[in-house]
């Protein structure tokens, strides 16, 4: 992700964090970091995307999310079956929905 895209994502998370508890999960092919929201200026990992670790039942049980918002270009491996958590795919300008479940919104 470019620094500009990352700044846009951080700004969206800041808005969400005003009224909700926001936990950031950095994931490329594996989960790299999990922490309460703070401004995101850089992320760990790069290259390749696998959405499955974030939707793994053990991970979801450990964190009990009410909603998952995944900021992505949508290019990566995703679970075929929808997880038991409502999901929003927040896609970059040229992103594509990786699976047929979840709600899609686009970053502008």
C-alpha cells in the first residue's frame, strides 16, 4: 500500500475509533500485528495476501469482533465460506471483491 493509501486508511480508522473500539490487524500472508487503534503510518509485512488468517475461527474467538472491516485491493486468497462475523470489504480504487460474501465499499 502506498503511503497515501495508508494515510487514508488511518484517517478512516480514526473516525471509527471515535465511537467504537477499533483493533487493527496487520496481515499479508499471515497476521503480523494486532493492536488497539493508533495512527497507522507504516505496516509490517508486504507482498502477497491471504485473508484466511484473519477469518480463522480461533482468531475470531480470541478477539470477539462485532464487525470486520478489511482495507484491501482484494487480491488474495479468501475463505470460500463466510465467517460468523459481518464483514465489509473496503476496496482501493481498482480493487475487486475477493469472494461473494460481505458488503463492499470503495475508497475514493
